[in-house]
C-alpha cells in the first residue's frame, strides 16, 4: 500500500515475529482513518473498525488472501 517493506524482528523464545514499518505517510494515513496519537491508555485507543473488517475478511478468505500476498 505504501511501497514500504517492513522490518521483521523474531521474538526470543517464541514463534512470533514482529513486523514494523514507519514513515510520515503511514502516520498521516492512520490519523485520517481515526487512529489517535499520544497516550493510548488516556485516549482509550482500540483497533479501528476498518482494520477489524479487513481481519475478518482475511479469515473468511484465507486462501485468496494467501495467493494475493505471497
């Protein structure tokens, strides 16, 4: 979406990998979608609805998503 490649970090003693991306364009995009900046606890930040919709779509269309995102 932003033509960025994420950096990956393997967690110690875990099967998880953290993917990190950064940049002004990404921050501006997320703010435009309703993500608040600053103190997450104070602002009661949660996952925006548009991300949850995408996650649900991915779960329902797992094979199609795998093909598109190899």
